[in-house]
């Protein structure tokens, strides 16, 4: 696999749709129609250009190799450990994305540098819809979410790629196949690694199932199936050789991380706990990455978070045997998810909707 060549490759199917809409001047109109298109079972809106209708039909089905039993098991895993997945996505995966200079620069050029709440909300919604039961089938809402996300990526490629500030020869294609594959590995492989870093027990089967769902999502999202590793072990190897090798310091990454930490600190009342967010970030990302992104250090909170991690391991071991331990973990999840949803939707332009099956 030529990883370098992936830097110059986009998503021909979605790219053709966006090019058609821009040239016909109907991009905003189509966007308004698609905002109301949310369920897998909903008929495709009639008042759409042919290119969009054909795209929605072509991307409506998951790949034939999808294993429904593994997808169902991943849903059960998320029901049990969704709060821990959310924590690592927030404190680790988002920051690791900012450790990649090229994607961070794309965010700058799309004016999302100072909107961490929006990116966090969009990412959270994507994951919540992916972890619904039967996410790709009847009753789910994940397929339209992927289809619209894929078009957003194509729009970014169209406009950023034509910006005088973007050097195609040096930087390749914005949101290229390499970037998409890297994000897939960060949100799957590295999330499992981060959960284990904070003391959460994840079995080999749970990790494989969680990666499988992301691999299916990646295929529908337009990542070439032949470049996505088939097994978790292969994915871990590619994450180490490709993704971690792409991490480097950048001004954009530092500012994105600073804004994200400030957003998280709003979750915590008062100033007594200032420093705990940065300590959590340092717990789930590599120390070198945290230093590159100028994540603040706090000896006291680093020690406290380390102690919390050890306590979490004890609670995890007792979770299946102790109703008290289960109650402690579940209550912590209630507080975190509740605070996240309230904060992200309070006066913000993006609404985070928790699927009914996950609200409990």
C-alpha cells in the first residue's frame, strides 16, 4: 500500500456531487433539504438534484462483509462502557487529531479553529448514532449521518483545495484518504488504548467488535476498503507506523488544543478543579504529544488522576460482582454525559441529540 499516494486522493463519488452543486449554484438549497433527512428508513427527498439522489442511493448500503453480530455486540459494549468511550474520545482522540499538522491546518482554513464545541458536538453525534442498535438498518439513523458527513468532507476538499493558502504539491488533498484513514484509527484503535490507560478493562473481543464497527463506518464514509486493515492487530500496527508518525507540533494544533481544554473546563464548576482537564488529557495521550500541544502540567492533578486510574481499575474488577461499584460507575457516566449535552447545546448552533436507546 502506497501511503504517500493516499495524500493526493480524495473521494471521487462525493467530490463529483459537490462540484455539480457548486457549479449549478444549488449547494445551500440542497443543504437545507438534507438537514431534515435523518433516518435510515426515510425516503430520499424528492426535491433533490439527480446527482445527489444517485449519490444517496449508491451509499445507502453497508459493505457486504459487515458482520451484524459483531455490530450488535459493539452496541452492548457501548451501553456498558459508553461513558468511558466518550471520555477518551474527548480527552484523547480529539487532541490526537490536533497533533496532526495538516488536518489542523484544514480546520483553520474552514474557520473552525475557535469552534471546539461544534466539532466536539458533531463528533459526539456521529459516535452516538453509530452505536445505536441496528445503526445501519431499520430504525437507525446512522446512514444519513455518514452520507452528510461525507459530503461535508467533499465540500472542504473543494473550497480549501482551491484556496491560495493551500499548496497542493506540498500538502496534497484536504481531507484526503490518508487523513480519513488516520482519523478512523484514532477514533477506534487509539480510543481502546486510551480506555486501558485510564484503567478500563476492554476484552480482546470487545476491542475487535468496536474496531469492526468503525471499519464498516469507514467504508460507507468513502475510505477505500483495500487500505483499511481487516483485523485489529493490523490496525494497531498501522496506527503505530502511520498515524503516530504523522504527529508533530504546530501553531494550529496548539491553539486548537488550548480552546478545547478551555471548553472542557466549563464543565467543571468554579476554579478549584482547574488543572484536572489537562491532567486527564496527559493521562490518555503520549507525553511527547502533550508537550508538543503545550498541554499544561500540574503535579498535584497528575497524581490525583493517576490515583483515580488505579481506583477505576479496582472498580472495574468489581463491577460485575458489586452492585455498589456498578452504581458508582453508572453515576459517574450520568454526570459526565449529562454535563456534556447541556454544555454543548446551550445556545450553540449545533444540537446534540442522544438516541432514545442510549438515554438510560
